[in-house]
């Protein structure tokens, strides 16, 4: 999948995407077409991507639903057959996606464009399907993925934004962006990221490979069109990796903020990484600043 021109105001960790817990096979008995969906959603009103997330979600209100559940119900209403979406991974409550990927198998012969239009007619305003295409029978949204790209967005100015509420993390204190960029170099490559894994996680293999990290200053205009400016107030931290631990992005960002604010000394990020101890890293920043930008399959 080719990189896209992503508007930075659009949802800018997990919450990180973490692997789906297998439930039942996609298509529930279907052996026909394998359809691949690209999905955009605002996670504010949901307990996360996966159905199971709702059992432990802290989203206000007892009626919070999962994004997976809502899309599955819409597909089933159109195709009149039970389906199970397989996603590239699950996002937590409040986390957004510009291009989540999911697939399911179906015996229906419906045209993909027609299915997309019908789905978007049924889905709520904060969940939309941006693309549907035929996939190889062996394609699996999670296991076929080579890497994922997340963006964490920080509004770094003296006052918050009404338009970007629940899309960016408001941080009013000065940040040394150049220092933050230099510190991230130690994270590139294959490392044990245990220091940035959520406390109490049951994950045994904490080794991951970060392929790219970028920290950009951006600004948005009246039409929310993103463009680079020297005095911009929006800080976008993009991280691409072959996989992520639970809360890994949000913990890395929290640590970088402490460095940029001057609370952690220069060179501390490398020491924290090598310590393999979560207590030395920075705080976990809120979920609403995180967005899944892209899932790469090549």
C-alpha cells in the first residue's frame, strides 16, 4: 500500500494496535471472495476496535460499542450472512484510525463499489470505509502486514483548541524539538522495548524493530489543511515498526515530552531503553492523541 497524503489534523498510542484475539474465522463458513477494507474512524465514542475491548473499557456509559461490532452488523445487514472481520490489530478506547485494514470472506457477489456505498450509508458519521478491494484468498490483515505507522499529535501552544478536541494532546509548555529528535536515534532498529511496555503486560517477547521515527512541527489553517511552518504549534510524532507492545507509542511519546521539557537529561532515552524497566520511562500520554496512519503490506 502506497503512502498517503495524510492530513495532520485528522486524528493524530494505544493504546497501540495489538493483535486481535482469535474468535471465529472470517466469513463464518464462507470460502469465496476475500474482501479487504480500509477504514477511517474517530475512536472517541467507542470502547476500541475489538468486541472484547468493551468488557474492560473505561469509556463513559454502559452502551459503548466496539468499532468492529458496528461494521460487522452493517455488513451482515447488507449481505445477509454472518461475517467476522479480521483486522491488522486492535486499537484501544479513544484511539483513532486514518487507515485501519480489515478483511472478511464472503459468498456474496456484490460489487465492491456498491458495497462501500451501502456500508457508508449505514455506518455512523465517525466510522467510514474509504476503500474496498478484492484480496488474494491467502491475504490476512494481521499476518500479512509488514509494518504499521502511528502518529501521536501534540498541540504545543498556550491555549487548547476547540476544533481539535479529542484529536490532539494539549501540552502548553515549551518543548525542545531538536533535542527530542536527536534522542530518538537510539530507538531505531531492533531492540528490547520492555521499558516502554505497559506495566503488568503478559507479553513475553518484548523485542520489536522500529524502522522510522520522525518529529515534525505543523500548523493548520481555517480549513484544517496541514502545512509545515517554523513557528507551528502542532507536533506530530510518527513511528513505524514491525509491531508494537501495549502502550508502546504512548509511553515513548510521554518520555520524549519529559526530555523536551527538560525534566529528563540528555542521553536519558538510551539509558531508559537499556534499563528494560518501565518505571524509568515517562508517563503514558492520553489515547486520544494517537492515530493509526497506515498498515504496510509491501
